[in-house]
């Protein structure tokens, strides 16, 4: 096998794997509908030719393997060409397993919330300790400067998503990752486009437990009812073949998080008598750090190494990231894909800016958020803010009207809770409304799992021009 083509090459994970394959001597080509910096520049610097748009002729005649991205579906020209020509193809998780994960100690971080931050923390702990791990993260950790790489290290840290693998493989991605250590941060209903209920998600996590060797370990959230159920059923099904350890704040946790202290500049806590601190806010980040510390201890790091590295963890792009301060108004970017994450982010900003009025500019965009499955939960979470500005939903896709999030109802629910709420007609109109009413000392929390039309820059420019 010498020639590999990546359909959907400009995704963070796809680009990292393609680059690693090229560095190993494979002839790599690729294509994507969206070819733009920084990924396009990165691939070009690595000598990888990328075609803009999907066409059957993009796939070389003498190709040995086509790696098909998760966003690809039937009807895509390259997908149809692969099937018609009878070419060998794999999903990205399959390719990672085949070429990079066999024989490694793979640390897989899973859960509805906190995957990206916890994976980044654990990778940084190993990196700072000199282990030079391979890693694949669904975001950019500032300490690492990238989302993925593959090295010759025995260790690999992976963000393990419960979302399906590809159009031809509806198993969760993390089932391909050959885990030695698993972290389960929490389990909630999510991905309403592929899961009907939380029981289906719990089943996928139970299947993950079956792939952990007996000398490995699963660290799971002791305070999450769904995690406790998965552990109970896992122990019934697997007996002593998989070691499971609960980590949490409650008294029944196997490893208890204690002495938690929350301050505007960060948090401190203790774990098994050892003190740790992080320059991040929010109880959820304490949990993330505790999970990362437990996994790092399993990898052989000392408490002192972990303590030193955690204190220098710089966070992840788009997670409580201050984008600018103009005329006393602070604009913060955060990733929003679920009501629980929204509520936790608001609580964390209250800790960081205890004297400020807090605005939330909310863009419902994920496959779960645009559905009415969380209509009340979204309203409850957003009502924690002082002011809310809602963007119109533009991504209903093929949802039936009765399945859609009702923006007008959401506005009324938030107003009924006592929180001021404005339903914007457009991004520009939202910017005008917010800037007209914001005061010095206010914090504007922008929440979306997309680009939100570049609203962060628009806000800063509008404030500058007042």
C-alpha cells in the first residue's frame, strides 16, 4: 500500500492523520468542500495536494486506499466513485487503528461534556513529562499548538466521541480506539440526530467497556447517575475482567475530589491527599483536571509532575477564551453544544467575573440544540444570565416543524424566568442591540459550536466605534 486519498481532508483529525501518513512515506492526496487556512496552508507545507470540491476524478487511478470522512454521505461524487470502482476504503477511526493505534497504550477520553479540555490536559501532562505522546483532540490546546499528531511514543491520547463513525459504520467512533485507559466524564442525552434516548448512548458506553484489557482501567464520574448505571451493568456483564474506578465529589467515590476552592483566578482541590491547582474556573474544570490527574498517575507520572504541569495549563481555544476588551466590555468565546455545558459555562463566568453583568449571545446550531428535545432545558440554562440575545436558527435541515426548537417559545420561557431576552432577526441586528445596551464592566459570552458569523469581531469593532 503506497497511495492514500482522503475525502474530507481539511478536518482537524483528517488533516493530522493525512500529514502523519505523508511523513511515513505514503503518497497522500485529498479533497474537501472547504479548503482554507490554516489547514490548507498546513497541508500544502507538508507537500499534500488538495482538490477543492468533491469529484470522482480527484481520486487517483492507482490509489490503494480511500479514507472517508464522517461528513461524507451517499450522493457525494467521491463516495459514489469509491463504491462504483470497488476501491478499498476505511473510515478515519479505522485508519487510525490500522496505522497508528495497534500496540500502543491508548488513553481514550469520553463523555458528553469536557472531552476536549480533559484530553488536552492529559496530553499536556504527558508532554510536559517528556513522554511525547501521540494525540488527537477535537480542539486546539494552547500548550500544544495543534489538534493532533502521531509520534513513535508508546502513549497515545485520544478524544473519544460517541458519535457514529461514518455513513457505512454507525458504531461510536471510540469503539475503534483500542483503549488501555478510558475516562468517562459524564453521560447525558446528546446527538439527537442519531440517538433516540439516553439508554442507547449508555449501551454504546457499555460496549466500550468490553474493549478495555484487564490490565487497563476505566475512570468514571462517581456523581453522574448514568455513569453509575453503566458501571453497575458493566460489572454484571464483565465481572472482574475490567477494572472500574469512580472519581467524584461524593462520599461514595473510590477516589474523592476534596478541598475544592473556587476563586476568580482559578481553582484548587486535593486528590488522595495531594493538592493541585488549575488557572481555570468552574467546578467542571476541577472534575476535568481530577480525571486527567488520575489517568496521568496510571501512566506513571508523579503527583509533583502533575501539580507543576496543571498549574501551567493554558486552556483550549474556544473554551472561555477572552477575545478582547473594549471600553470596559469583555467579549468571551465558548463552545456550546448542550444545555448542561451552557449552564456550566455561565456558572464559571460568574466565578471569574463576580461583579459583572453577564450577557449570553446564543446560537443554537448543533444537531441536538436545533431540536425541541431540550426546549425547557435550554431556557433554564440561559436564564442563569442577566441578559440573553438569541440568534435565529438557520440550520433546521430536514427537521419536521414539530421537531424544531421554537425560538419564540424559548424567548418567552426566558422572559418568564425574569431574565431579559432579545430574539434577533440577524447577527448584525444582535450586535446593534447588545452594543446599544452594554455598559462598562459587562461580560458578553458568545456561545456557539459554529462561527456565529464572526460576531466576536463585529462586537469588538462596534464597541470601538461607539
